[in-house]
C-alpha cells in the first residue's frame, strides 16, 4: 500500500512540476515577445514620424503642383512625390513584417528563420533608401525653392550650387548614423530571440 501511495504521490508531483514548467516556459516566451516588440519600437517611432513627414511633403507638392511651371521642376516634383510616397510605404511594410513575428506561434527555428528573412529585407530596403536619398536631395531642392520662395533656383539663384554639396555631407553622416542605429537595434532584437535557445 505504501508503495502505491508513493507512486501516486510521485506521479502527482511529476504532473505538478510539468504543469509548472509549461507555465514557466509560457511566461518566458511572453516576456521575450514583449522585449522583442519593445526593442523594435526604437525603429518604429522614427519610421512613423519619417513617413508622416514624407506624406505631408507629397500633399504639399500635389496641392502646389501648378506653381512648378517648367518641365524640369515638374519632373523634380513628380519624382520627389513618388519617392516620398513609395519609400515610406515599403519601409513601414517591411518593418511590420519584423514586428509581426509571433514567437509563441512558431518553433524557435521558424521564428529565427522568419526574423532573419524579414531583417534582411528591411536592412536591404534601408540601404536602397540611403542611396536614393542622395538623389532625392538634388531633386527636392529646386522644388522646395520654387514652392517656398517662388524662385527657380536653377535659373535665378546660383547659390543652390553650394547648397547641394553642403547638404550631402551632412546628410551622409546623419544617414550613416541612422543606419548603424537600425543595424544595432535589429541585431539586439535578434539576440533577444536567440536567448530562447538557451532557455
């Protein structure tokens, strides 16, 4: 009888320990998901602010397009509006793919593979945006010169020749700093996911 009681007690304890382990594992996954999502906030907030600025720029150009009275200003305005519309949408969509990874609904390996694919796409898009931005500086200057001051800086104001070369190095250092921040944030988010393997 004592042996049966011992077996029963052992079985109960084993079930309780198993239930506690499942609960602990669940809590670890939930905490990891929270840390992961929180880490990506460091990218989400500036991306959303940047998208709002880009969409406001598109609206501003579209509502004042008639003031762009030469073919090159219209072309520059069109290219600027197109870039300011497409790039933020692609970037936010790519970021959403990173944020939508649900650790609890996948195995560790699936989560990492999904994350690495999304990270690769996001960082590749950031590199493309980085290089396109140099071109965007050149096309946006004449447009904003015309819309904000009514001056065609290409034909009427030769100072713009100095503005673009001055703006490019400033932008270069800023964009490089942002890219490094994004890279370190995505790497930190990856480390959070990889910490599950050690649990």
